[in-house]
């Protein structure tokens, strides 16, 4: 009797358990499937990609090292904020070219298809570029390298990965970033080249700009200055015209400080996220001298150690183009120094961390056209990687501040047409002027509709 | 005894049930939470937004009507493909301006803040724009409206929503689309204005371009031709220069056919996704005549019925700018016809459905610079809405084909520098030329590096 009772129960128990399990298992499976799609396959074993900051869009190596990046960012920002000054590697700066060539010859990396015993080169050696170029300019008077007195023909070069961002919202910020550059460049008569191709797989990451820049200099002799700008940098002063005349005797202009580069050998003594390079033999030469630490794999890894030993406050990570430039200038000042202009009278590059919280204050006290701490020409979101995988909340801060920077710059465009953003944090716009029947009598306060610096006397040919 | 047995069972049953339920409920909750994030809140009651095609990025009204859009697309494509010719509304084309004004006066829509009894206007009436503008041009010789013989100063205007796309990959295609326009415009000496602001909430959606265009014409008297281009249109012939001389007596150039517009009153007799508008009084006048059907809410809805009755093959949906233009020209040919040039000798607008599958054939048999069916100037992804919510697989087809169109155009840019995409479907590029020590002796086969149509004689002022 009891046995029957228990026997019947057992079978019922089992059936009931099964019924419950079906639902449970179904839910679990659904959850996993959906989560996989949301968080990204990478987390589930499929090889993912790492973009070390938007500026490193070209970065193709399939691996992930978020901590390295984070470390880099934190170091950078803390240094730039506090200007901390503890030399942790005094006396270790005796590393020189020879050792780099040694590394090149030691190179046995599998990453590279070319003969590891042949030092990397950006292309065939060219030593008469100045002659070739000036001959071409004479033969092509319709493509002058100067479009006005002290107004060189400038090509702004930027770009991003041909792949959609891993963090999908990243593409929206790339879009805003190029819209921002289109606006500044239209106002200042600058042409834009937006790159989405990786021309040299070996020079992926921060190094991709080098082969690209060389290619563009050689293809466009009419271009006098090439302006490299990272995709995570935005123009925040639409009225500021670069003081070209100041650079008439310089070939390479970066934001930086002589003492920090030449004396302290500080790896953030200059920034390579926004710089001006004059077309000429000198440019080809410094690109050749800059490139050797770039090839990915063992060379870049080993060179990274060299740079960390040689430079002040540099965290441990593979060789980056900025450290390499500091190293090059610090170790070969006599060779390059006289043609390099380290600019800090205005923000050719401006670190976002020290600027974005001051926009309201700037609006309160100053006006566009100053370009410096009062109204920065460029706000550069160093270390923000909105295009990378969803990171910690710092990415959220980045996005919020990139919106503010965009709107801060965009307000200067909108004012020309009588509009402004409802607030620095708002996408929406509102009128600041009523329409008139005599639109040409209205002068936009910044005079950006028809600025003198853009005006060019054109005689129909 | 049995009672005890059963009593004990009952309590055990309950405990067991509870244990099972916990897991099940947890999973269900997790699933819902994650699904909500993935599919988008819209599906769960939060108001979502509808973008009727990338071209309708400006579309802000919170509602969803995917079927309407789909219907529109299908009709469009089937018509453009088969050129189907069944007149379903003969004899109903006796609708005229008066009735539209009647609609305006009947307007009681809540959407609109302005007095519904005052017909909508793009701005204060201007009747002497030609005089104002020519005076300005005389006073500002450094901003000529012609930068060469038969070379007008052109401003290409496009744009997209200030908000990230609902379908995140959409922003990546907007980015590729503007990169594509930057390339064409750099080669052809055309400036770009990328709009991300909704200047007039009433004119959201396909109508947003009207207030924007008027504002730009009045702010830039130096611009001779404004070229509107939807964000879902891409240049696929980088070598084709618009035959400006052909339009010396025209003010408005659209892709279309006289018979389809003036005789058939077919709503796809022309396309307003890519057109040229000459700056002048005439432009302001036709914008004023074009705008009345635009204000969202009751006006646009009622006007939509008018247009569907009056035009051939038009599906039932609210008034769109294209149908309104067909209607305007068909009902007032004598007033506008002589200054409107309906171009079909090349693809100022090219419907993607009939082009994208022929790219390989074009590469096989033809070359850039033709602009027509052999090598289309523009491939326009009418009805694709990569920025909208994930749709049926047709969106997938759109994305794949947009990649192909982009690469097809991009190959003409890359060839200048000695590269090409590995295939029309591939983001990756490969070399097609070896580097040389005499880069200036290499001529890119299309002659796009320094094209005659861009060369301009500049005399330093």
C-alpha cells in the first residue's frame, strides 16, 4: 500500500521534475544565446580585436590587452594633469641607433613575410625629392603649393578602420568627428583625405600613419603641409587659423615642449595625434628614421622595452609612434632639432582631460579664435576608445565629453546660420537670430561665413 | 498512515516546486532583461523612432510604420525595374493649388506650434535676391561664384540624424558614405556641408532639406550651385565631371524623364535624392512653392492623399518631397518647366537595384568617367534603411550592396596610390603597382591625381 503510494509518487516526481527542467533549460539556452550576441563573441572564445584607442583604428592584430591600454591612458592623463616629475630611469638613456639596428637584425618574428635580416623600409630610397617636386611644381602652375601669401596648400589626413566598431556607438562618434573636421577644413580652405585602408599590414596600429603619409607626400607634390589628425581629435576653435608664417623655417610642427623632450626625454613631451609636416626631402628622411620601431611582432615588442628604458615615465608596452619620435629627437637633436617646432602657444593638440570641464568657463570669459587654453583649437580624446569593446565607465565619460566637445565646436558653425545647441550636452538646436529679408546684411559675430583667411583671389584660367 | 505519507509528500512537493521555480523565474527575468537591451526598448513599449530610409535621418516623429516604408520601396523598385504602366487614377488629376491652400487653412494639427491659419513659410519673403547677391559678389571679388570657365562654385549638402542609428551598424555606413563623398568632392573641387541639425521641427523627414537648402543659399551667395545628396547615395564614378556647361540656362537639375513627369505624372518620374539647384531668386521661389505640403501632422497626411490621387502608381502615405516636386512640375509646367533640366544622359541619381549586380560587368567592359549605365556617377540606395531598426533580410542585402558600391568607388581612389580592394566584397586592399623612386613619373591610369577639371589658376592676392 505504502509502496504503491511511494511508487506512484516517484513516477509523478520524475515527470514533474522533467517538466520543470524543460522550461529551465530552454531559458538558460536562450539566455546564453542572447548574451553571446550582446556582450560579443569575443568573450566566448572567438578571437576578438583590440583597438588601442580610436587613434589606433588601424590596429588589426587579433588579441586583447585592455589592461595595457588602460595603464597607458592612466599614466598619460595623470602625467599631463599633475606633470609628475619623478625620473625612474635616470642613467638608462644610453641606448642608441646601433641597438635598434641590432634588434632589426635579431628579428625572427613570424608576423613578418619579408626577410627579417633586411631592415624595414617605408619604400624605395628617394634622395632628390626636393628637385623632383620643384620641377613638377614649375610644370603644373595650376596646382600651386601656396594658394595665397603665407597660405600653404594643406591636406588634412585622418582615418579609421574599414571595419565597424566593436562598440557600435563608436561609429557614430567617428561620424561626428569627421563632420567636425569637414567644417573646420571648409572654413580654412583645407582638403581632407579620410583613410580606411591598411596600406602596410606590418605597420598596423599607431604606426599605420607613416606609410600613408609618405605615400600622400609623394603623390601630391602640390601639398605643402600635410596635417595628420587622429580620428579621436576634434576641432573646438573653428575660427583659429594656424600661424603658417611662424613655421616658414620649420618642417615638422607638433604640440610639445623642448625641455620635456630634449632634457627630460618624457614620453609625453610631445603628441603625435595632431601634427604638421612640410612636404619635402626632409619629411621623407625623418619618416625613414621614425619607422624602424614600427613593424609589428618582435621588433615592436623589443623596441617597446628600449623606449620604456630610455624615456621618462613610459609604461611597459610595445613601441608606439609617439615614444619613438620623442626618442628620435632626444637622441638625434642635432640632426632634426632645427627643423622641428614644438608648439605650445596654442593647442595644436589639447588633452581632453584638462579642457572638457572648462568649456562653460571659456564660453563665459573668452571667444573663438584664441586657440589656446582660453579656447583650444583641438580637443584630443587621448586614450578614449569608443570604437573598442565596451570598457569600464570611463568610456561612458569619454562619450559624454566627446558630445560636449563636438557641440562646443558645432555651436561656432551653427551661429553662422543663426542657431546654437540648446546646451553643450544637447543634440537639439534652437534659433539665436530671426530670419531676415536681407540675409547679406547680417554678419555672423565670428565672421566665419566669409573669413579673410579663406578668401583667395582666383582668376579664371 | 497514508495521510501522513501524503501530508509529508505535499510539503516536500511544495518545497521542490519552489526550488525549480526560483531557477526558472531567474532565467526568465535575465532573458527578458537581455532581450530588451538587444532587440531595443521600442519593442517593449518605450516610444521608438522611425527612420524612413537613411535619406530620412532627419525624421523625428516617435512612431513606427515599417510596412509603409517597405511598400514604398517595393513599389519604387518594381516600377523602376519593370516600368509598369497601369494608370490607376486617370481623371483624378484635377487637384490644384487652391485645394492645397484649403488644406493649409483647414489645418488643426497639434504637432504644430504656429498659427494653423497662417500657411507655412520657409522664411520671410525675399524677392530681390538676385540683386542682393550680385551686389555682394561685386563687393567680394575674393569669393567668386565661378572658380574657372564653366566651373561654378559648388557646395554639396548632405547629412544625417544627430542621434546614433537604431541599427548600430548604420553609423558605419554613414561614415563610409561621407568618406566616399569627401573623395569625390576633393577631386572635383567641391565643398561639403554635412548637416546634423534639425533646423525646423515641422519639416522633419524627407522635407528637412528644404529649410536647410534655403538657409545655405542665402548664407552663401558665393555658391553658384548647391548639390543636394542623400546620405544613402554614393559616388561610383570618381572621374565623371558634371557637364556644367550643359546647364548654363537651367536652374534646377534632377535625374528624370520629361514624359514620366509631365505626361504620366508618375511619382518616380524624377528623383530628389541627388539634384543641383542654382543659387538665385528662382531657387527661393521654387522652394516656396515646394514647401507647403511639408509641415508634419495633418497637412502632410492630407497632402499625401492629394498626391496619391494625382500621381501615377503612388502608394498611400504622407506627402514626400519627391511626389510634391512631380506634382508641382506636372501642374505648373509653364511656370517652372523652362528652367528645370530632367537629366537622364548619366546617373545624377542611379537606382541601386538595377546597378549593383552589374559592377563586375562594368569593370569588365568599361571605365570610369562615363557616368551612365556603363559606369554610374551615383548609386543611390533608395529605400534601404541601414540606420533604422533591424528589418527583414532585405536590409542585409542593402548592407552587402552598399559595401560593394563603396569599394567600387573606392577602387578608383586607391588606384591613384597603387592599391585596390582584393574584391568588391572585401575591405582589404592589395598593391597593384610597386613603389618607385620617381613617383611623379607614374601616371595613375585615370589621371585623377591632378585632373584638369580640378586645376585652377590661383594668383596670390
